[in-house]
C-alpha cells in the first residue's frame, strides 16, 4: 500500500502486519470487532498543528468531515475553532467542552431555533448565507439575543474542478450570496448597517476535493475587489483541499495550499486576516476502515465479489460520487496485490460497492481482515443505518494504546427512537 495513503504512524511489524499508533490492526479487529474505524491520533494532531501554523493560528476544523466528542476535543486542544453547520454538530462540539465562542456557525438554512441557541450562547461567528437569515438574526436580537459577529458568505460564481455534488462556488449553487447579481454587495451593506450584528468579514468556500491551486486563486481574484473595498478584518477562504485516495494521486499539503492562498491574497492587496476551514485534509488519511471478509463469489468471466460486514452504510462515497478507494490486507500490508476483486458490502443493493476493481494479494480468503485506507472523512459522518445495519465503533490509537471513542451501535440504540 503506498505510504501516503496510510496514516502517519503506520509501520510494518516483523511479520509484515500493519501497526498504526503502535497497535496491530488485526488485533484491533479481534478486540473491537468489525467493521471498525481506526484513527491515528498523532496524524490528526499533526494536521491540526500544520493548519494552525500555516494560517497563523486562525483556522477552524470543518466538523462535517468527521465529528465525535473526542475529535472536537482534539481539534480544540490543538488550538482550532470548530466549524459547525447544524444544531447537531453544534451540540456535539459543545458537549465536548468547546466554548461557543470557539464555534463558527454555518449553514444555508439555519433555523430560528439554531440561531437563537447560538446567539444566546455567544457563538464566535455566524457565517450568514441568505437575506432570510439576516431577517431572522435581526428578529432574534430585537427579542433580546446578543448581537453576533457575522461574516457574509459570498458565492464567487466560478468554474470549479471537482464533482458537481461538492462544487459550491459555481454560478448555480444554493450557497452564499451571488457576487455577479450584486447580492453579495447588498448583503454586506445590510449587515454593515444593521445594529443587530457586527460585520467582521467575508467568506467563500468553492467546493471540496479540489486539487487545483488555480481554482482557489481564481476564486480569490473574483472576490478581491469586494474584500478590498469593504476593508473588513477577516477573510475566510473555506475548506476544500483535496487528498489522494488512490495510488498515483497527488495533492498539495496544507502548508502548500495555505502558501498559495497567502500569495494570491498578497497579490490582490487583501490585507484582512486570512483563515480557512479544512475538513477532509485533516481527517481523511488519518482513518482506515477495517472489515472482515464473509463471502467470496467468483463469477466466471465477469468479476470476483468479495463481501464484507459493512458497506454503503459506513462509506456511502463510492455509491454517491463514484469515489475510488484502495483495499489491502492488514496482515500483510506490503504484499504484492496481483488479484482484481470488487469489494462489496452486505446491503440489499447492487450499488453497495466499496472498491471497484481493487487489487488484493492472491491468498485473500474468507475470514481475512481487510481494510480501506483514507476513509477518515465523510464516511462515519455520512453513515446511515440502511438495512438497519449497526454503525461501527471508532477507536483512536496512539503510542500503543487504543481508546474506544464511539462504541458500536446496538439494536437497543435503533429501537430507542422507535415508539412502536
Ligand atoms: N467550509 C465549508 C463552508 C464547507 O461547506 C465545507 C465542506 C468545508 C469547509 C470543508 O471542506 P473540506 O476541507 O472537507 O473539503 N460529502 C462530500 C464533501 C462535502 C463537503 C461539504 N462542505 C464528500 O464526501 O466528498
């Protein structure tokens, strides 16, 4: 398995078996069962530290990528604020002990209830996304809520090279105030003149899994005159840095990404403090998903299906976006992988594929522990209970210790909301 697709502390034991955070992955599968999500805590911390250094301490972790209390706590301990996009993400971050002042509230359709909670708690920033939201904030403040600090999310309306589902800075998008139509200027004027909020900055987010530095530079250039014209203190460039998922892919590091953004801002004469909200680039490569092979079905002249005990409920990205992944055997991580198989889950749906035409060692067999790397972002967070499959547990590994941070779901959990 290429080194860059594995977590930072990945190493090979004497017998060829994979260790992460000093823990043997096959032993973790025995101890916690499968499917299992394993996160390298040192990797998560290192990426947070890299982001903090690259953006002079002004960076929020985009919690939609992967959130549980342990993750929110880790990012906060490392000095990040947390980007939350719903009352649920907000509630988990708060339950982890993150002060409201360190939260940035996002979302294209924040409810009155969500905004009221955030304002009354003293949320750090609200990133305003619509005129209706401006109305709602004004009404809440008139009703006694404290006036929030706000940023206006501007949609630059540019072409972005990524999947349509995750491109947000394009002309046809539900996010932000469109620049071209003059809505962004109108929103800035309204927020700037409102006694119900303090306008502190502008915000853009062009999309996710973006590899092209030129895309970010184009977006910044589009916004340059607006940001300069308003002379506000803060300018948030969102997240979006892509990561390699399969052999041969390359992406800029967080440091390189930040340097490109700084350069573009300097060239545009943007003097505001620049910050960002990375999600995927913090969490994706820190996590691997560990399954057990239950069935191997060789269909002569068609393909070989290798079925595992999870599937589209723990990683919906392949079925949603056609995303590619690698797969390997943790018992022999460096083995040759000459055999081509399709890794599928246990759901009642043909689209339930985790890896199409994946390469595995010749001796793969039923009962093997098999893993998919780079599954730390947008897997657990987008997981479901389809077919009433129970969500897998999450362990954080570090220095030879494995800490269960999310336990496996049980049938009782599923029944807890079912009133019969
Ligand atoms: N900031 C805002 C306002 C966002 O909407 C997002 C992601 C981020 C930051 C973090 O972006 P990142 O650094 O993670 O690319 N489910 C999709 C990705 C959706 C991203 C949504 N917004 C996927 O699995 O590819």
